[in-house]
C-alpha cells in the first residue's frame, strides 16, 4: 500500500505560479512511476506530467515549457512547479503512484488549482 498526500493548490491570477507537492509513504520501494493528473469540471482526468524510477519524464503537450516535475528521493516527494498559469489549467490536481510487486495504482485526495483571468 502507498499513501499519497498532496499540498500546494490555491487561487492565482493568469500568469501566476504554484508548486504542488506529493509526499509518498508506505511501500515506496515498489513505486515505479509517480505523476500528476488533473480533472476539470465536466472533463475526463488527464495526465499532466510523470516521472519514472529511472528519471524519464513525460509532459502533456499543453503544459510543456510551463510545468516542471521533479522529485526528492530523500523526502519521497514529487513536485509540480507550475508557471505562467492559464485559466484552462483550472482543475483538481491528483498525485498518482504506480507500483510493481504487487501491481497497484494509488491516488492522492486531490488539490484544487484555480486560475482567474
């Protein structure tokens, strides 16, 4: 089992910045990939960014050049630095961890990000 606790959401204006944090605990040795997803009202949950155990990173096209995912292995924490935020970034952001041995998929409770124009 893996537990994920997110923090850092809030309300910002267009062009503003926020940093989200996701602290993992439990069976962290089994985590293969950690990432951030978001879900806007009336839309499906979508991948924002993810980083795997080897350090390979993927971003959604819509956030490339604006968002940066990083991790601190000593703190078992993944961060999402979000710059130049736009109103279309408004959503609930969820941290995700995918595990091996056994296979598992875990979600945080979500944190609201609201960008006002």
